[in-house]
C-alpha cells in the first residue's frame, strides 16, 4: 500500500462541468493469481439515474478506447478499456463532496486516452493534484504488464492498494461500493453489497476458479439482499407485503438502479494487449446478456451507439419491464418471471451467454497463437450483437 501526501489529490473539482446524476455501484479488481486462466479481471455494476447507456469508440491522444457512456454524452465515460490493454472503473464515495465526484467521468476519459499502465494512472492522479479542494472516489485499474490496483482518493490523500493487500479475507480480490476503507466519510450505504460481493468472490478465489462467466452469472446478477436470500429461484415467499415471489432489489448487487455492467478480462504479461476483452451488458444484468468488445477492432457495432441511441440498450430496457411488472413496487423483481415459459429467460440467457463465451474463448486462443485479425474482431462483434437483437 502506498499513501501520497496532499500533493496527490485529484482535482476533478476544477473540471467545471454540470453535475451529473448520482453515480454508485459495486466494483472489484481480481488478481490473475486467483482466476482460472491467470488473467486479471475488473468488474463493475454501474448504478445511475441515467438508464439509457451506450458504448462509444474514442480516438485518444495516445490510445484508442471503448467506454460506457450516458446516451449522447461523450464528455464523460464511466468505465472502459484501451488498445494498450489498460482498463479502469470507478465508484463514488458518497457523503463527501459528491458534486466533485460526479465529474469523475471526464477524468476516466482522460485516463483511457493517455494511460498504458497502472503506474501511468497514478501519475495522472498526481498531476491533477491540488490541496485546496478535496473529493472522494474509488478507482480500480489493470494493465497488460501484470499490474492491478485500487486507488482510494480521500480528502487530501491518495491510497494505492493491490489485490494482495486484501487482509480482510482471501487475498487476490478487492471490492468497493460507495465508501472508502482507508479514510473517513462516505455514506456506507453499500455495506451489504460490499460484504456480499466480497463473500462470493473470495470463496471462489480460494480455489483459483474465478472466471468471466462466474462474475457475470453468479456475482453481477446476484439477488440476495439484507431482507432475504431468494435462492434457489423462483422465490415463493413474501417480503414486506410485496406480492408473492417478488424480491426487493434496493441493496442487491443486481439492483433496480443498475444500468449497465462491465467485466474486463486482461491479458497475461507478454501477451498481445489488444486481446484484453470488455464484456458489456447494456442494461440491468438480470435482464441482459454480456457480449465482448475489443478496442483494437477500430469500431463498435451500431447497435451499441446509433444515431438515436443504442438499440441494444433499448431492447434490454423493454426486456427489463418483464421483471418489474408492478408500478406500485418499482424496486421489487418478480422472480417467477425469470423462469416462466417452456424455455425460461434464465435458461435462454445462460445458454446464449455461455455459447458466446465459448466461441470467444476459442477465437482468443487462435489469436494468441497468431497476430489478431482486427477485421475479424469487428465482424465477430457485429455478429454477436445482431444475433442477440434477433433472438430478443
């Protein structure tokens, strides 16, 4: 762990932009030492008041990158991956100058365009230092050189942690929600999510079997809450007077406020950084399916970022309505809807996603043996998005 002095505070506050809707969520950085294929992972469930999300392609000053944005807002990005294999996600630490942390999106855009290593990110944080203003945020990052880290920006100091610094459980995993652990303040509203995500990931870390499907299907879509553990689905009980089988999603990892999800799979040191992969769900994880994207492809399908927004996002928003059918219970998910029909949504979602993952794993293995074909990357992205839209 490294701690910087007041000269290491990020001055997001000088980025004089309008304040955005509140940003929160749950994120984790996972060391390659505890993943099945020994490649590091980043994960973020993004919670926001802006439900319409897109994925955009950017030409940065040093690196091209792809990132999740609010619809039509290219001034800020909220998580992404660049052609150097560098990736970054963030959460706010609420309760301490949230007007400043709302500007984090512009900083992330700068980082993705300029940083090739985690050390570069630390340098950029230092370069924006100013002790006259303070803000609170958590940033998690990985690169193609074996580095993975979590930064807590907290009231005039910057703390860098690595997954090996995890002293509260199995090493190899660091989780954050909407508070910091190395400084004062924060709303602590995400304590349950923090504890639940840590538990799920650290149990798996002990056996070294964390992989992308596990994070997507068992962590990002988790519906256990402080009130009830609904598993195995469908839940048949009653919680707080809600209709039978409905579960509250205020404090679940898959929250009613979750608007998108990303799992970023890095590369091993020495591998081509262009093979780092951004898996994206452009909607609430339980209502969507993750598809892979590569910045090296040089483009993204129009389904992610069309003239009138993202068709994929709009389709998943309509699909989400199936699981929140009661206007009088807007934060309660109907678990029976996940399993209704001859081929339930839960079955379809899992099978489709597993097929995509299997195909992608085979192609990545081929690309690791030979130079990646960027045209093939672009075509595969297009085929996956087109197949999903047709299936939905």
